[in-house]
């Protein structure tokens, strides 16, 4: 399976593609320029050869060398040599270069190389002699009733130098054009893709709490983006309708479950007060305990649904955290089989934090119950508080096996349980609720190793001083 590599941005792709298209166009221009020059040279050689062939065909069989040479001189030009071969490799007359322009290479060397490379019936042949470049053509003809070959050699060194100069100018123009094109494309694509950036900004502003009201505006959008805006607004409509149905369902189920649970718990407590003889009251105690647990589970599920719908609201009151620990200890100690310990606060000032008193007790309950499930019987669970310069911390410390490092983040997810005690019962919601409620109170929950082994769950709240106001706005 291939790894998911990050994809390039659309703007960068368009800029690169457009720049490559410009460079490809310039390269095509260079190739066309070179091809046109090659064809021009070939046509020039072909025209010279055709003129000589026509003139030689008009010579009488008795024509002498002087008449032959005069015909050659008529089409002789600077840098061009012509000679006639009656037999392969044997010129009828040794070629004579133009007197006004000296030949850049030794004549015998040039003729010898042309005799070896330039054969009758072959296309134009390029010859390199020293630093000079030549084109050679050999055409069959009839001279004085005998088969012969006309050889035309032309010096193209100057043409090649001009072509190289043109290519260098084109390359310089290509570099300059690339820079200008890149700058212009950056500006053009920025303005062209600006509606996409604006649309992305509108999308980032949409959150769960504004799902019913948030819609994208199609006014001023390009025609290509208007169908996307319309489709996304239709999707938001469906999501809003689905969320309303979900909220109605959760509220209805919570109401329907709370009613029988409340009745069961109430009747069980009533029977206990009347002294029911049912197994010494054990069955009634189990009914009360399970009813309370089911009620708390329903409340937690309802809180999760409200959080996902953006409707969970908590207040932030000024709390004495030592009093909160004492309340939790008195309430949970009967359920802890004498394992719960409350450290004395000492003579320091009581720590004050901002939080929701009822929800903070719920967090402490979940942490203590979690410690009771996942630590060996007989090991103590300690409650105490500490402070820093800006934070007030409540500790629920156990002396069990601790939590493995890879699981320390996962155990705070919904419906995830730790692996320390596979047989321990639980729904996997308690710790997730602790993190959710602490975040809503403006705090957090931490998990660190306890000294000597075990886990130290810490509820961290914003610390306030004694002069702080008694109550702040809801979180």
C-alpha cells in the first residue's frame, strides 16, 4: 500500500503547469528556428546543384575543361565548392575555391573527406573539418553522354555561429520570460483563486453550535463555485435536520429512562426504611446501587450528546477544593471498603479554584470508582490537593500497577477501557466524562506516575486568590 503523500496546492500546480507550457513553447520555437535554417541551407544547395546540372546538360560532348570550369564559376559563391566526378572519388577537374574568400581548411583534406562520406543518392551529409562545418550533396547526372556525379560542398560555419547566437538570445529571452511569466501568473492565480480562499475562510467559521444558522453566501462567487456552494448548503441543511432529530431522540430516551430509574430507586429506599426482610436488605441495597449507577450512566450519555450538539453548559464558581475533597470522601468512603484516604490539608491556606461544584464531584466519583476497579484489593486510594502559581490541583492517587504509557491518552476516549484488569466491569465512559467536564470548566485532567508505583490522576483548575469575586460567567 502506497503512503499518503501530501499533495501540492492547486495554485502551485497551475503556476508550474503554466510555466512549463511557456518553456515548452520557447523550446518549440528554437526547434522550429533550427529546422527552418536547415531547410533553407538544403534548398540553397539543391538550387546550386540544379543550376550546374542544367548548364552541364547543355554542354556539347566536345566541350573542353575551360567551358566546364566557366559553368562552375557561374554558380560558385563564397564558401561553396563544386566538382564533377566521372568515376567515384576522381574529380574531373580539381575544385577551385572562390578567390575572394579563402578556404578555412586545407582543400585536399576537405575533398578527401567529402569523397569518402558524400556518396551519390545519399541525403545531405554534415562534414566537420577542424573547427569548420560543411554540408555536402552528391547528385547523379549525364556529362557528355557519360554517367557522372556532381558534388556540392558548402561552408556552414558562419550559419552555425549565427544559429548559436540566436539560440543564446532565445535562452536569455526564455529565462527573462519565465521570470516575468512566473510573477504575472502568481498575481493572476492569486486573484483567480481568491474566491476559494474566501470560501475556505467561511467554512472554517462554521461550528457545531451555529450549524442551523450558518450558510455559505453564493453572491459574488464565480460560476464554477456556485454549484459547490449550493451543494454544501444543502449538506448543512441535512446535517442540521439530522442533529435536531438526534437531539430529540436523546432527550426523549433520557426522559424515558430517568423516570423508571427514579421510581426504582425511590421504592427501594422506601422498602429499606420500612425494614424489608428480603435477605437482610442485600437485594434492596443492590437495587439502590444499580439504580444510581444507571442514572449516572444515563446522565453521562446525555452530557456527551449535549457536548456533541454544543449545548453543554457549566458554571464556574469559586470553590474551596479542600472542602470539595472532604465532601467526596464522606460520600464515597462507605463504598470503598476502608481503602479511601484523605490527606490532612495542614496549616496552609485552602486552595481556591474556578469550577462547577456538582460536576467536580462527578469527576472525583468517576476517578475514585476507576481506582477501585483497577487496583488490587487492600491498596489505599489517596485524596489530596496541591497548588502552583496559577493552578489548583486535586489528586486521586492509587498504588496499583499504573497505566501503560501507550494507553494514557486512549483511556480518556469514549468507550475505551484500560488493559490493567481485563475482568473489571465498566462502560468506558467515566474517564471520557472527566476530561469533557474538566475542559468545560476551563481546566484539564492529567495522568502521571505516582511515587512508588501507581497512577496519579490530577484535576487541574484555574486558581483564584481570596480577593477574587465569588462567581464568574458560565463556561
